[in-house]
C-alpha cells in the first residue's frame, strides 16, 4: 500500500465517522412521514453497502495475518476486537470468503464466489438476510449440480432478491432448489458435508439448546433408541423407579404426562446412561 493510499483511506474513514455523528445530531421533527421513510430507505441501502469493504478487510486479514499476530484464530480476534460473539465472527468470515474480493495463488484478483450476490449487496439492493437465503441454497445444493448451472442460479436468485423480502426470497429459493434437484438426489458425500450437531451455551437455568443435522444412518440409530426409551411410560424421571428395560406397566403409562419432546430428552439421557454402564 502506498502512503498516499493509506492517508486517503484514513481520511475517508474519518469523514465517515464525522457524517454519522452529524446524522445522529438531527431531530427529524421537521420532516413529513414520506420523507422519513425515504431517509430510512437511504440508511438501509448505505448500511448494506458498507458490508462490502468489511468483506475485503476480513479477507485480507485472513490471508496475511498469522495466529501469533492475532493472538489466536481470526474468529477469536474479530470477536474480541468488535465485541461480537464468536458465532457471529465466524459467520462474517464465511460470508466474506464468498462475497469479498479474492486473489489467486499467483496474486491476480478473482471475482467473489457469489459474484452476483456480492454486486447486489455492494449496490445496497439486498441485505444480510437476503444473503443468508442465497448462501443457504448453495450449501444445500448437491455436488452433482455443475458450475455453470450454479452460476446461472446464483445470478437469477441475486436478481430476484432485489425485488423481494427475505421471507419471499426463501420461497423462491425452495422452488429453485426443486428445479435444480427435482429428484432430491444427494450422495453420501453431500450428506456428510451437511452433517453436524451444535450444543449451545449453557443458560442461567443450566439448560442447553441442541440443534443440527443428522445423516440418514444417524437418524435411524437415533429413532431405534427413541422407539424404546422414549415410548410412553419409559425412562420417566418422575417415577420412583423409572422403567428402562422392560415394557412399562399400565400405571406407568397413566402417570406419564410428558410431551413427546420431553420423552425424547429423557430417552436420550437414559441411553447415554446405559451406554456408559
């Protein structure tokens, strides 16, 4: 970077902060409601556009900074510096990798992975929720969909995103998925790529949220366990002696007021206990 570039960047960011401070000082009381709505649209557009330099900055740090310089991983560094969660930091890193400018190993510039989506965001025409819908579609596409088809689909969906709300775009994305993969054919590699379980942070009451995606094999194993241990009357922690091995007696069935979700939890918990004993 030339010194002139560095000085120009510093001046532009100082000007940005000054303009934002001036905007915060306005009361807007003199405006009509149509004028207020127009300014809200301007704010939304410019806020979206500011994501683009953020992608570029994140990608450059990812390419050039070592863990020793960052004091850990990039997600840790971003989370600490920006005062955001590690999950949000990881999301921004992944988004920047697909929407930000890149460089080949030879140093030549490359277009973003999702180039049409990146261009629409850079214009302020789509927001973070639109981007999330588009990125989710391409995570779910099977590897059998060729590169040319993917590029055409991404361009089409990015264009549609400029005309619709994110919830409306999600419906269009599902229809597009049906067109791109009408038979619902997925390979074991596709499923393995999407598999995962996430155990959320422990809350103040000690509870933790579990979410994720199971492969067909993992689901079959899970269902086999629940078919026995999560059946009505089984593994009920409210019973003095919970039924684990044999069929539950009639009185155990009558005492069982748990919801299916609660029975699933108790069955999983009992299965873990049996596995370790």
